[in-house]
C-alpha cells in the first residue's frame, strides 16, 4: 500500500506538463511581437544563450494564432491532430490535476527549499542522463558527440559527483536526447499528436520512445530493491520541474491546448532537423545544447522522458 502511494504521488507530480516544456533554449535578444514572431528565422535563434523557460517570460502577450511553426505544426488540424476531441478531454484532466495537486506542491517546494539545493539536485539528475544521451548519439551515428557526453559525465562525476557542471566551463555542453528523437532521426513518422494522461503532450512515435527511455534511467536499477526511494525520487523530480514553470504560467494566452501542441510539434521537428544538419523553414524554439540550470538564477528560470 505504501508503494502504491509513492507511485500515485509521483505520477501526479512527475509528468503533468513536463513533456511540453522539456529542456530547450531560445534566443531572447529581443522581446517578440506578433510581427516579429511571423518573421523569426533560424539565424535569430542560433547560439541561444538563455534557458527556454526564462525566454518564454517575454512571450506573455503571444496568442496561439500568432505562433509561426513548421512541419507537423503547420499541417491541417485534421491531419496533425485527428484525435483532438479526445486529446482535449485528457488535457483538461491533466490541467485539473496540475491545479489541485502538482502546482500547490511546487509552490511549497520553491518556497521552502533553497535555490542552491534545487539547482544542485537538478544538475545531479541531468548528469545521470548523460550516458543515455551518449547511447542515443551513437545510434544516430554521431560518435564524436557521444564522446562529449561521456566526457561531461566523467568530469562532472569525478570532480563534483554530478552536483555541478565544471565540464561546461571546459567547452563540453549538454545535448539532451531521448529515443523518440532518435526514431525521428531515422525517418520514423511521428504519427498523430497525442495527449497522454498524466504525462501530457506526445505523439505515437514519442510514446514508444518514452517507454524505451523509462528503462534507461540509472535510478531504476540503483533503487531496484528499494521501490520507495525510486518513486520518491520520481515524485521529487516532477515537483522540481513544475516549480520552474510557476513564473511563466501567464505566457500562453488564448487556446493553450493549441499553443502547447504546436510548440511541442515544432520543437520536436527542429531538434530532429538540427541533428541531421537540415534547416527548418521557420524555427521558433531552439534545442538545449548549452544551457544548464546552475548557470541561471533559480528564480529567473529548466527530464527525460519516461
């Protein structure tokens, strides 16, 4: 029964909106306007310097209809989102859980836990994900990038046990991966947009990837005989992720479901195109290659997938 409570707590707090706001970076050199968003190009967002969550604070007046995205995000809704009636119901369910459970927990967590502690915990978890990043990069045929990820893991683990990121100061930047992106790298179609209960935005392809990713977490094996600790860690991860979104809740105006969907689809397509060395017609959100939580004040503000 106690383990069931751990599972339930972690599910409620872990993935409510995490997939929609995965670790990304975008350029915030200018505050976007409606006209600016319609003309944003890859040139303006390459070399991103700030975490995406911080940048999104500049978009408080942006409505879903103002977003200019590419690939699946610009397809007719009947094609990219044929399950929209069902998806909207699941989205409403997730939003209710977030407002009544995840958000209150996140507020208390941010108020009671010092920012340095939160940042170190987040960096520790990110460091644990570096070996899986390297595995995906090897599968993608990028051995040099995989070597960088393993180098980051070795340096950060040996010097700080993963609680800080000295590797970044040495020019080794993180590039977070998941198996859904790897499948897309090899041309596997994404399939229709899908909103998962608890875990939020996804696609058929990313749902398969999410299942694979869930087996790659080192915590799953470290705590193999201590399920209580494992699910407590998962719950804390969800609460920590949610706490970073408290300051940007007013960013999306109008139809939030449509805005989150289009941002999610665009981000995925850009991440895949970037890894292939392709150019996107109209890129809005950049992939996280050189942002870490410890380099940004906690209050200004960020896992992996399932």
